[in-house]
C-alpha cells in the first residue's frame, strides 16, 4: 500500500506539470497536494510529518481552513 507521502509527492508532481512545470522549489504544489490528500484522509496525528505543513497553512491562510469536530479540514 502507498504511504501518504508518496501520494502527496505524486499529486504535487501532477499539479506542477499541469501548471507548466515552472521553476522554483514547488512548495506551493506540495502544500496544495497535501491539502487535497488531507481531504480524503483527514485524520492527522499532531506529530505526523505533514502536520507542521498543515499548521503553517492554517497560520498563513486561516480562512482556507475550517474546524470540524476538533479536526482541521480545508474548506472547498
């Protein structure tokens, strides 16, 4: 079975290609892919590798995250 990071990596690559393969570190594609994967698999442990990125998104764009039953979920 694929792990979460592999799914995020593949989705980020798809997003990067769809955007025309722009130069740069691709952090925005990783964060977008991570948010999409979180919607299909929303349970995150606070010490999971992607939890820090999720907290960064919440800090930078709090309007894009809504609280759902004590968990965070990206709004549509």
